[in-house]
């Protein structure tokens, strides 16, 4: 468990409201995703400047595959564009990680993800987890499967399965739990994001749509966080 410090060590962000942003402008939903990708870049840069150690951005859920094919394709193409950027031209030295079940993603995207994780592995100021084909329940189920297999192989005593071992077998292994889970767009639910890690996260909901989200909104969220009284079950 973490200290209730005022500087968050890890911020989770549910990038929601792209579709509504486009609809308000009479545009196809994919244009909202394109603007959302720009907001993502800006917020990563801003958090890097602030020195936030860990960020997790929810980009695509295990449930989002239910969307129309043209929208799925548009988001996968944006992801592809993002992964193909020339890293050497980017000012920030951000460590990139991808969480979620990448096995279901197009092969070229899986390959790029592995490459970028390797190329950015030595950067220490800010780690960005991009959650793609991510679901909190799927992540916990995958950890359960892995540990069960180890137990069956005789490498693990079931009595040794504790919270720390689960934490060590999910996408954010080795990282602090999120202090803040931030959801713009006006929706007030987790939608399967960081279910395990977010046990004591401060939930912050904001009425702005993600493509309109700016560093000022992040400042607002940080100010709100600093006013919260975290007790972690104590008094
Ligand atoms: C979030 O925006 C981005 C993804 C899920 C890919 P939405 O596409 O959910 O936008 P709304 O909620 O429909 O406005
Ligand atoms: C959560 O948003 C997933 C992402 C932002 C990637 P959704 O738009 O899919 O969530 P619901 O359907 O409103 O709960
Ligand atoms: Mg949504």
C-alpha cells in the first residue's frame, strides 16, 4: 500500500468521449478518435514535464470489439500510426509499455509494441502504459491461469498465493497502484479499467470530452486530488 502523499505516483486515465466530440461537430466517430490521439500526446508531454512517474491510458477495452468494423479499423490504424512515429524525433524520453491481451491484435502492431518497449526500456522519468485490448477482469483471470499452471507444475504452493503475487502477475507488475483514476466525458463508472490496481485510487470524474482535455484539466484533477483525504481503511 502507498503513502497518502500529495504527488500522485501513478495516474490512470480513461480516454472517453471521442465519439460524442465528433457527433457534436457532425463528424464520423473516427475523427473524434483522431483528436483523442492528439490529446493523449499532449497529456503525456505535460505529465513528463511534471515528472509523473507512471501513467496508464485506457485506449481500447476487451468490450470495444463490439463496435462497428469501420470504427475498430480506424482505431487500429491510429494505433499503428502512433507506433510508427519516429521515436528519435520525440523530445520526451518516455518508457512505453503496453498492457492488455496483445495476442488478439494485428501481427504488425504486436511486433511494433515489442520493439518500442525494448527501445524505451531504459527511460526512467515517466512510464506510460497504454491499455489496448485491456480488461481488468481478463487481466485477473490471466493471472489466475498462470498461477494455477505453476501450481499444477509443482512450482508454486497454492498457500503462497497472496495479493502481492497477483499484483506481480498482472500488466502493471512492479509499478505502484494508481493514486488517481480520472475519467472525462461525464460517465461515472470504471468500465473494467484497473479493477485490481484501483482498489484505493481516488476517482475523479470530469465533464469534459477527452479530445477537449488539456493540461489545465489535469491541473484541476491534481488540485482535486490534493484536497482528498485518503484513509486506506484507517481513521
Ligand atoms: C473512447 O471514446 C475511446 C474508445 C473507447 C476507443 P468513445 O468512442 O467511447 O466515445 P463516446 O463515449 O462514444 O463519446
Ligand atoms: C471505456 O470507454 C474504454 C475506453 C475509454 C478505452 P467505453 O466508452 O467503452 O465505456 P462504456 O461503454 O461507456 O462503459
Ligand atoms: Mg465511451
